C-alpha cells in the first residue's frame, strides 16, 4: 500500500498518510477527534524525500492499516519549521480543500506572472500569516522576505498568495471595492495609499490575520520560495473552474 507524504500549511506540519490527496483533504478538512473542521491547504511531497531534520523512515514504519483494515490517515513527522527543511524540487502538486471536503489539484508552472506597475495584496500562509500590501511584484516580495541581506525581519522560506484588489490596485483612494470580501476597508485603502506614495514598499494590514482564505479572492495563484528557489502554482480562472471542477467551485463560493 502506497504511503504519501504531505506538507500541511496551516497548521504547518509534515505528515505521512495512506490516504490519496483527495481523501486526505476530506479527512483533514472535515476534522476528527483531534482536529476541528476547517479549510486545508497542503503540498504532496516526493515520498522518497529525506532530510536529517525529519524521521521519515520511522514514520513510514508506523503508517500501517488499523486492526479493522482501515487506512492510517496520518502520522505526524514534524509540527515545527517543516517548510524550511524541504527542497522545493521535492514539492509536487498543491491541494486546496474547502471546509466541506472538496479538493482542487494545482500543478506547478514555470510561468511566473509579471505584475509590475500595480499595488498588491498578499496573504502570507506559512510559516507566518500576516496580511500585507506592497508595490513589489511576487518575485521582489519574496526577495525582500527571504533573500534580502539588509532586512531586519526575514524567514528562511515562505508560502504566500496574492489576493484580488480590483480597482484599488491602480487607484487605492478612489477605486470601487465591488465584491471584495475584506474587512476594515478604510484601513486597507490607507495602507495601499501609504505604499504608493511613501518610501516603504510594504506595509502590514493585519499582523494576526486568519490564514483561512476566501478562495474566490485569489488573484493568480500561490508562491513558495526559499533562499535558492521559487515555485508558482497558478489558480485557474472562475470560468475554468466551473467547467473542470464545478463541485469544488460551488463549495468554494458558498
């Protein structure tokens, strides 16, 4: 029986499981006696990946069916600093699961969007989760967070996504906020205006933002990077999702 290796993003954890990605997403989102119900976002990791930080082989030995024959759903390998110890080349597909257990499969792409000349709203996901605005594109934003030699605050690796701003991306003061699902909209406008007109390129909107995402607000996809590598997982358009995965699309928009 195959054993899968998953990197959950909230909470950040490396997990061995006998479940397929779709079944694992359902299990992880719908909850159990030890985990409450909620959204799940996770990578499938190359099952042959090994690092001295993780006791993966020991976890695989424990990942066996239960006495009643049911599959072992999870063996936790790490619940601390997991992302930074995984090579990005070992990350396979990214899976987004809605709170009622529908899972969307995202494949990596080499075509990272060129998004210069606009303002951006980024939701950091792991290992930290503030909501921030910036005039930096995704590549430059990653450089500032992970690779800048002069930054006072940095992380060894990060996963983040860009959220829709609509007209605010070009005109934060007068742009119409139609259908944008964000709280404290006046504060968001002010933060965007500050990064557009002042020296700082990035500003925190919410330091302790709940990492649960409004999937419909994702602008283009997910980014993961460390000091050496960066990977991009594009998000299909709403029109594509209606055709290719209508159940997920409907669940994500409830």
